[in-house]
């Protein structure tokens, strides 16, 4: 069965409306990875997110957000610094 060029353009045309909707709330990387079934894989993702010079180019944002969440549940005297960590 040979493909015609308009088959591909028809596919793209049909797909475009769904691509215009935001996937941010629908997409969950941990669901894609079947979180909970492969601890090493999940740990590697967290290590990647918490490494400030990783390919995600988020800098220390993931570390700061995580530590802000942790610190919100702690009394002021017990809170951890939100920067200065390194993943090894």
C-alpha cells in the first residue's frame, strides 16, 4: 500500500486542533513512566530534575519548588535552605 502526500497532510490537518489545546494539565511524566513500578527509573527522573545543570535547562527551579513544599510543612526554625544542593 503506497502513501500519497495528501494522506500525511490530511493526518496533520486532523491532528492540529488537538495540538492547539494545552496538554500541560493532561500530561503527567510519572504516569507515562508507570510511576511506582520501576523505582530506579523514577529516581533517575528526580535526579535529572534536581540536577541544576541538566539538559532540562530549568536550573535550580525543581530544587527550589520541592524545598518550598517541604519547608511549608515545617516550623520556621526547622526549614532547610532552598539552594546550594548538588545531586551525585
